[in-house]
C-alpha cells in the first residue's frame, strides 16, 4: 500500500511533553492522532483503533489494533499489547484500564507508522537490556 509508505515518511511527532516523575520527554497518543489527521486526509485514507481485553495466565492485557484503509479498500493493521498493573496507587480501575489502552494504542500506531525515538529521552527508547553480573565483569 503506497499510502502507508507516504504517511510513514511524512508523519513526525515531537516529544514535547515532560514527565516530572520519570524525568523523560514523551509524546502522547493524542499528539500522534493530531499530527496524523491532516496526512490521512491528504492521502484519502481512513484510520481506526480498537481495543480488546485479552486474558493470559490470569493477567489482563489490552490488545490495541490500528487499522489503515485506503480509498481502494486495501487495509493493513498492526497490534500492540499493554498489561494492566494489579494496582496503581491513586488510580481508579477505569483509569488503570484507560492508561493501558492509551499505551497499547500509542505503540500500535507507532509500529504501523514507524514513529521513532530519535529524540532519545523516552524510557521506552532507552537501552533496557538486562545484563548479568558476569556479562558486566567481562566488559
């Protein structure tokens, strides 16, 4: 689908939000949608995001699926998962689910449109490789 390649090359979303608690910059799900809408109109595409609750080994995940459809009816989709924490201090059950939904949706969209972490401060863009003590000593 040619439109997907065009949108991937044109869509840019800066990380202009700041998380005081984690001390990192990030982009919000809503920021991605705001930047995406005029590009979708330009290429005459429609875009949908849906959520599904999935239970795996007694843990609940939100599966977000992003779907792009061009004017000829061709579709492509991408999914991402986010797990609800068992509890989150200061949040209602609805807020916990909403947070997992936003996270999963953001990464489903990011994967589809190749939104990169070139600005580098986001926790998810950091090297989170786990190394053992022996691997550290060998370095």
